[in-house]
C-alpha cells in the first residue's frame, strides 16, 4: 500500500487487510511523504501487528513508491491495495486460490465502486477464465473484464523485477499493466467482486470519472502511454497489432469528443493535433473491423468535417 495524505481513509483500508481470511502475508505500507497523520496511523498499526512494515520516504512519484515497496517485500506474489479502498475479507484467499490451482503468473478478481456511499458495479463477470498472454492483453484492450488498475490483481514478483514501475510519470498503471499481461505465462481471472474502489474528488484519476476535469498534462500522458503501448504490443504480440492500433485511435477520437463536448479549453491545442493525426490515419482506422458506429460518427463530425 502506498499512502499519501489519506488520514480519513487509511485506517479502514488497513483494517480490511488485517481482516483477511488468508493470514500468511506481509503488509508493506509506503508513506509517500504525507503531511497529515497517515504515516502515524500506519506506524500505530505496525506496533500492533508484526506483519506490517512501514516505510517513510520523501514525496515522490507513485511509481517510485511502488518500486520501494516491492524492493522491501519478500513474497513470491504481490498485490497492491489503495489507501482509500476496501478489500473483501476473502480477497487474498480468492486470488491465491486462482494462482495456485492454475499455476498462473497473475490472478484477477472483480470489483465494485463506492460513489458517495452508493455501491455500484465496477468490473464484474460470473465466469472463470484462463487466459494466455495474448488473451489477457485482448481483454485489457476491450476494457470489460480486465483493466489497467493494479488493485484486484495478484502478480508474480518476478514480473515486477523484470519490469519495474515507470517513475517519471503520474499515472503509472497505464504505462505498465499491459506489460505484465503480455509477459505472463498464464492469467487466471474470475470476476466475483472482492474489492471496492472509493471514488472521490481527490482520487489521482478522478478526471476519468468526470470528463470535465481533464487537463492537457493528463491527456498528453495518456496519449503518450497508449502510443508506447501500441509499439510494445505490436512487437511482443504481433497478432494483436490491429486491435492495439484500433484501441489507440479509438482513444484519440474519444478525446476529440470530450474536448468539444465539455469545452476543455486547456486541451484545444491537443484537439488540433489529434484531428491532424486522425486525418492522416482515417482510411486505416475506418477500415478496421473493430471500429464502432459512434466512432465513425465522431470521425465524420470532428475529423472529416473540420476545415
């Protein structure tokens, strides 16, 4: 767990881990330079439970904090929980069983989300799935049964050692999660909800829930990450080249729609760049079998009709 200024939530999140039915775990908490009582609260729990190890570091990127946590963990498999979310009591047991029964490198469960006290589905499906690397990446690109978020996943430590977190970014999950999937021997996934995300305005990714909050810096990082993803997946899993390229262009045209629909003044320069790029790629994009009708409409509205 990486924590930063979450004194309102962290005790609840820690309690949820200590209540796990799977008992043989170590709990590494990295205090990322909190200026509130988050680190102190974590220290108090460490005094009461020997499974907890608290590390205090100067404020840095999420990726750096995660790398520090991994370096100080000893387990063969590692799971991440956010400091404002709640794990179901049997989450670790559930994920461990998926890993052990299938000799998998990665296990994935489903999740719910808490939006202002209302519990809603987030990523849930009632099917036991065994995926190859290509299958797992395909599911991630489809964004229904797999996503870039690290909570809900139990991952073999070796993958983190091979592919450390990117540290010079703000949204490390979009840069890295697909690489773990692409390098996994096997992924076991069952979408029963064993984790609950807490949505609030101070979430690192709150803009993904409220499109009006998008800023140019955030959008540029996502666009850069997806460009790199296209190159990486095309080289690693060439059979997915068409799908991953579609996914990037799909994201680009969706951003065009958000910029105009929500009048994102900070992103108008990006809109011009996206239109220019999509105009160059329009024949390829429109010919892909994955493209949706609404994306064709957006292309006609924002790209083909722009002067």
